[in-house]
C-alpha cells in the first residue's frame, strides 16, 4: 500500500528525547494503517489518535497540544483523556512516556498551530472516491451522510485553508 522505508524513521533527527511524528490526511486515506505499520516494524512506538481528541462536533487540538505535544516537547511524560465515541464523553486516561517514537495520527493532527511540535510530518494522499469507499466499509452505509455532508466537506476546508500537505516532510500515496 505504501512506498516508505519504515526503518528510516529511527534515524530521523529529534528536537527532544521523543521523536514526534504527525501523520495527517483526510478520512479513509490510510493514516492508521501507516501508523500501525511503523509500530509493527519498530520498537518503542506509541500511537496517539486524533479521534481521542474529538469533543462536541470538533477535534480539540488545544487539548492535544496541552496534554501531549507540549509535555513531550519538554521531555516530560504526557497524559491524555480519550474521547469515547459511544458515550460521547471523555473516558479513561492514557500515559505517554518520553523517549522512543510517538506518532500522532489523524486528520487535523499537523494543523498550523501544532506543526512546529513535530520532528517529521507525513501527509497521506488518497483519492476521494477511495476514501469514501473505505469509510463506508468501516462505518457502514448508515454513515454515508456523515461522510459526504459533514466530515469530507470539513476536511476539504481544512486542506484548503490550513495547507497541511504543503508543510509535510513526506507525501505518501495511500
């Protein structure tokens, strides 16, 4: 699926003790698959999902910054509360230790306000029709309206206004 030398990740320069990687792209692009591939290949990888920072119809990037990126950038352990999509409430806390590799994956993860925290930013580019098909396969036909009328238009605005693809260190075609 991806043409990417996962082992090369180990040698990326770091600003701090923890290598911070942001994997961004629109829904259904393959971000989670890439993050899992890196975790399966390399030791000491923690994945933080943007889906855990959803709250009240938006992704709370300020909470990601405060609870994860700022502490890790100062060589401090991080702790964040996961959003539970079933109960629509914040749930249990997760710890993220310093050192190793931390991947933050999800749409909006490398937005302008967060971009400078990352040592390396990856954009996963995938055609819209493939992303929609993957989304419907994962979430079911009942979610088609959400994909077509809410999520994809919001992501389109993000890509157009925030330009995350242009800030990426690497573009992967998923």
